[in-house]
C-alpha cells in the first residue's frame, strides 16, 4: 500500500441481537523508514477510539452493552481460543508486521450497564472552613519592633 496520509479512521460495524453497533478505530500507516522492513518501527498500528457502544439491550430487566476489550496474539495455527486464556490481558492496539501476514484475536464481551453517580462533598477537618483575607485586603502587621536583636 502506498499512501500520502499516515493516519486513517474507520468503524467496525457489527450487528448483534438485531442492533447495529459501531466501534471507531484508527490506523497509523507508518512510513517504513527503518531497516530491515520487519523492524518493529515499521509496524502499522490499529487501535479502537471507543471500546464501548451507545447501543444497549435489556434482558430480564437488566441492561447490557457490548465492550471491546482489545487484542491478543493468535494461538497455535493462527487461531483464537473460545475464551480468553488465563493470565492474558488484551491490549487496545494491534501491531502489524511489514512484509508479513499478522494474525491476532479481538476480544469483546457483553457487560451489564451500571449507572454510577459521583457526588462531590467538600468538608473541612476543622469544622466550617473560613475564608482568609488576602494580605492586600487585610491590615498588615507592623514590622517595627522594639528592643534589640542579636545575630546568631
């Protein structure tokens, strides 16, 4: 592929339970300046810009949505396991090696939508906080002293 731009955007559109879901992605088509061609600096990078969708569905009174977790390396014979292997964490970036076919597994799940309310409370550990006047508005203490001063 020869291109003049190095960044591309698109959407992975899927249909799930009769709903159209869209997950925007971005591809960085690197300039391939490093040698050899398989140098990791030449790898093209794909990542999802949003790993959740606005589409939800309800089953037995509980609301769910689809969540894209990310990519893992493909297993034996370039296949993906039916479930995520233990100890493996998907990452939100897929790296393709130049001049080679690159395989990977994309993981997603149906997750319960849980509404969260954040309530911010500000309190003073000493009771009601008092606002202090700034030195420009307050009477400044006198710097004149009586008595003698000795240097250390």
